[in-house]
């Protein structure tokens, strides 16, 4: 009973969102680190990495060098989150190097249209990135 009363008396917890600049400032460094790592694992070209994150290639170069100190935008955080979630889902689905190869392989699934998931995500932006993440989650039984 005391625990329930303490919870009822506690101040509401403020949710973390990508809309609040304070949250984006706090989350940008670990997000960028994770995104850089997945780009390396997937063997993405600079243009592909920049397009997936929603930045110019020159900005991507600054991000890679660690000389970019701005918080990611809400859209950029969403893009990175979708890619990082996809990366994790692939790691859970595949126990071998297929987790890193799958994003670059041509795919006959209708949503990819015989393109690689990376090509589809670059072309389709956030909606396709989120759909790709949901697809992998569904394939692995995570939905």
C-alpha cells in the first residue's frame, strides 16, 4: 500500500521526446556514435549514410570526424532511431554476418522492389525506414 501511495503522490514523469531540444542535446552524442558504428558495419558510402541521417555529405564528414557539436533535429533523431532499431533487429534475427549484409542485398519483398533495403530507405526516407524496421521486427516475431 505504501508503494502505491508513494507513486500516487510522486510528480508526473516527464516523457523523453525527440521534440524537446534538451532531450536531443542529451541524446545526440550516443545516437551519433551508434549510427556511425552501424554505417561502418553495413559498409555504407558517405552519400548513403548522409542520406539516411538526413544531412549533407559535408555535414556527415564533420559528424564522422567528431567536429559537429549541434544537436540532431527531431527528423534526424527519428531517422537514426529507425536505423539503430533496424540494426538491433537484424542482430536478433541473424546470428551471423547476414545481419550486416542484409541491408545491402537486393530484396524481392514488395516494399523494396528488388532494391536493397538501404536503397529503398535512402529513396523513401523516414516512412520507408520505419516500415523496414517494422518489417524486420515482424519477421523475427517481435511485434
